[in-house]
């Protein structure tokens, strides 16, 4: 079971990053350039479309991680898309993309699909090409589709709990929300989904964003010795979710990031770091968090606001994480670089 979950989370992590990184790298930059050079709108639209392919990416990468055959891997990808909720039928009979779907249900469906194709094994023989994709839709795909409303409801309950936290005193609220989102970004649950469901805004959004910043920056520094520099940067520019497997296997690897998140979240309450429901789930990816703070800050791009932005989104996350990683690795001997090793091969 441990090996199965490990492979599942590893495949999900890779699929998530591959699908989300193009928009994360180009999205905000393109938004600035498009008014000057409108043809780039097509490029931006494609990066958004690619994000909606995340369920297929997850299914395919999970299949590869389990070393399934090409037909089996493609079938897992199809089933994952069916169970994700990323495609919806409109009143006009058209099919519309609905964001990235419910990531946790995509993972559950992919897991069911892997078990299903492994159960069938070579029993279909020469008929695999005909029956495997169809049966994957009818069995694991439809099971995923049927449980989708219940998984959505569970995510909604998490959103309600977070919404209740926003009624607390700003500093306490900020610290708690930052820690919660630091954990969520390392799970199969979508931070963007949770934030938009409850329309998290204001200081709550700013704190949530800083929690993700703490996770991304901290994991980048903690993991660069065990991985390539490009992979380390993917934690910040893409998503810290690539550490899902390692976090579930060894939750202690996130201790430095969680403490950093609590400090930054509290500062969000002190300094009135604001955000929107959209920016809450992104961290530094595409510079969504810092740019939204600057747009919402009283006075706009003043020297004071720029200084605050640079401090809370860049300087403090780096300083706090480096200090805490040193303490937890050198002094407490609780973590080591190998704990953050990612298996992409």
C-alpha cells in the first residue's frame, strides 16, 4: 500500500507541474504585454487550455510511474479525465472546460484505473486496444464521475472551516490560514479551488498566498542539493505540489516551511497584505501574489509598498526558511537533503 501511494503521488506531482508550469511562467507576463501586442492573446489562451489538460497529464504520468503498457497508460489518462469534472456539458449541448477539475478526485480515479487495468492484466489479449479504453471509461472513469459530487462537498467543508477562521483577529487569522494553505499546497487538494469556493479575499487571501510562498521557497532551498537547480526552481515557479509524495511519506520535511508560513501569515495581518480569491492559491508562481498585493495596496507602487512587498514575498521567506532549515537539519538532525529527492525517471 505504501509503495502504491508513493507511486500515485509521484505521478500526480509530475502531471500537475507539467500542466501548470507554462501558464505559471508566462501568464502574468503575457497579461502585461497583450495590450501592446494583441496576437499574444492566442499564446495565453493556449497556456490556460493546457492547464485544463491536467487530469489527462496526471493519469498518463501515474500510468508511467506504475510502468503500465502504452494502452493501459492512455486508458488511465482517459479515466482520470472522466472523473476530474474538468469537462462539463452546457445547456446548448457543447462541452466546456471547467478549469483543472477536482484534483483529489482525479487522483482517486487514476488510482482506481491503475488497479482496474492491473486486474485485467493480459486477459484481454488481442482485444486490449478495443476494450481497455472503453472499459476504463465504464468502470473506474464512471466510479470517479459518480463520487465527484461527494468529493466536492468534502472540499467545500474544508472551505467552510477556513471561512470560519477569517472571523478571528487578523494576526491570529493570518498565521493559521498561512499554515493551512502551506499544508494544502502539499496535498492533492487545489489551493485555488478552496480559495475561490469561499471567495477568500483581503488579508485572508494575502496570508494564504504567503503560506504557499513559504512552502515553495523553503522546499526550493531544502531540495536543491538532492535535485537539479531547475527542479528546485520548479517549487517556486511551478508548484510545491511536486513534493506531495515526500511530504506524505515524511511530514516532518515541511516543519521549517510551516513555521515560516505562520510568521509570514501573522505579518500579513500586521501589514495588511491583501489578495484576491484568485491570487490566494498561487504563491510566487507567475508573481501573482506580489503583483496583486501591489494592485490592492493603498497608494499603489509607493516606495513603502514596494519595500513591504519585497520583504514579505522574497527577503523574509528566504531568510526564515534558510535559518529554520539549518536548525532542523544541522542542529535537530530531523531532516536531510535526501528527504526531498524527487524521482522523475
